[in-house]
C-alpha cells in the first residue's frame, strides 16, 4: 500500500532528530501550514537549468545574518495507478481488478512553490520531478469519479528518487443520492463531487442523470459532498459532510429548494460622462437565498450598450462590477434583494466611478527619497488587479487607482532598504510612504557545495506575502533587508 512506500511522520524520537537537522535537510525546517512561517523561494536562473524553483522553510531559530541554503536537483517520483474496472450495465462478465487508471497525480508542498503534477499514461504509469523535501501532499484524482475513489496522502517525504510501485485505488464504497428541487422534481446535470476535509483536495465531478441521481466512489473516511449547478446555471451550491464506512453504501440527498428565477437587469455607465461601458464583468454572489441554505455565484458581461441581464434566485445579493484592466473607470459593487414574488428587477443605471490619480513619494528613515523602487498596488477584492510603476529620481510615483483601499508594496533597488507593505486609501491624503530599513539578511545559495549564481531569492510568508527579494551573485551570495516579522 502507498502508506508503506512513503516515509511519513514518525515517532517522537524521529521528530527530534528531524528538528536537529532541520537547517541541513532538503526543503529546510518542518512545514507547518497552521503557523505563519517564513519561507525562502529560490528561482534558479538560466545558468543552472537542472535546478527547479523551490522553497526552503525557515525555523524559529534561523540565523538570518548567515543563511546557508543548499538546494538539490529534483528527484524522480514514479509509480503506476490501477483500480477496479466495472463491467458495463447488463454485461455478464465480471469487472477487472488492477486495471490502468487515467488520473492526475500531484505533489504539492502547501504554502510553497515546490511541486508538480502529471497525468498518467495509458498503462497507468506516471513519473514527475519535485525538489527533494519533506511535507508533500500527494493526491491521485481519477478522471472517472463515478467508478473510482481518489486518494490523498499527507506528510509525504521525498528526499531521494522514489518508485512507489503499484498504487491500487481499488473500487471504494458507493456514495449516492438524488438532487431535487423543493417539489421533488429532478435537477438534471448538476455537478456533484467529493472534497477531502483535511487537504481540500477535490475529486472529479459527476453529473446527475435525468432522474436527478448520481453515484460516486470513495475510500473510507470523512468527506464533504458538494452539489452545484454548472457554470451559468441558477442552481445553488450545497454541501454536507459524510462518513464513508467500509462495505457500507452511503447516501447523501440534496434539496435545492425553489429554483424559480427572476431576471435582473440594468445598464453600466461611466459616472462622469454617462457613457455606456461594454465588457464589464458582473459577478453576482448570494449573501443568502430565500429557499435554501446554500450559495450561488454567477457571472455575466455587459453588451455594447452597457446592458446586462441575468436570471437569479430570490434572496440577498451583491454584484461586483469589474471593468477591463486598462479601463479609466474603477470597479464597484452594489447590494440588492430579489423578491420571491418579483417578475423582474431593474437595477437601473449603475455608475462606475473614475479612477483616482494617486500621487505619493517613497522616503527612507532620514526623509531621503527612494529612487528606482518598484511600486505595486493591488486592489482589495474584485479580481485583485495589480497596478505597477517605478519611483522617479525624487522618489515620487503616480498611479491610477480605484477610490477604495489597496495594498501597496514598495520594493527598493539594492539591498539597503526592505520591501515595505502598507495599506493606503487613494481617496484620502496621499502623504508619503516610509520605506523600512528592516533587518539585514545575508546568505548563500548553493547546490552540492557549488554556489548558484543569478538566482532570484524571495522571502515570503506561507500566505505568499513578499518581504524581501534579491539576486545572487555569480558565487551564490546575496544580501538584502527584510521588515521585522
């Protein structure tokens, strides 16, 4: 079985030994996604094409003044995936065990840039390459969720090339049910899939048939069953947690409530000129639905006259209006309610405000301008558009931003100042942005003792927030400054 082939977390003495060698181990310290660890992302340059991008995890006692990080070429992880192949309905021959399975095999270190994914060959075999490290999550997701279960293994260690041999998914246990509306009528072509409660890995979806019925296969364990409409359908997303037990058929039925819809329409215009705006993406998200405890997200776009029209379920809604990236108008949102008795809802003319010319200046602790710094402003919410520029010789910069708070990152050139992250409201007083001096970080990136030159080094937290960046010199050395963490 796969659990015997992958080195998993062991006893207390093993954990103590791992802690003692954490700084020297491939991938760094133990990965704990429940804490806000710092990681060092290494993206090798063209001079070392045999090295893949990878993350090194810092420990609580990491010496940031003298980092020694040794990265290795990726190791090969291979195997073969098989499962039970059922006989078509009505056939008299039995199904076959250990037949090749078409599946997606992935290895991911959550919260890092290390990982890879591949689709199995016709014979079920696979081979992928990942940077050597501990703490991978391995998932095998068959493309046929109706007849085969998926498999997820956590805390998988791949520090050397590993042949996993044959991984047999078996047949699993049946998980079935019906998707109906409040009148008991079948909801056809609803998508139903399983989600692993620990890792969030999701199995392939199946569609409910003309009677609203579906069948999935699952290995024993706890799952979330998700039922929802296909893209564009006004069918809510419902979930329920189930426990699949060996040799027991599990049933999970879904009542989608009243699926009667009402058209919601309007026109999107420029607030200043009154001009209709085309190609504005409108994302409708339910805050609550009248007839069911579920959620629904559905999108549409405005036409050449700025008109939109979409049928929605009764309930409380928020619509995010997102113009094209280079538009002169800013995104906005409106809240509204669709009544159960409404035959339609006219939202009228929805005005998008103009972007604001946000001007500021980046200065250091001594009020000296910071020239040549990269400035990235990320919109909060909507699609998280990033607007970028560079400070001039006087530290000044200008951006067209929405009149709502944004996350501003200033990355100064060289290693004398730290990357600085702040929240600003473009509609308020601009003032200046104080670029932190931070703490000094020095180190060397090597591979088997040889320096890795011209590699991009980024220090981030598990969420991906950038704290510092630098480029190694020809010998693999780098230095930078990092905000206090």
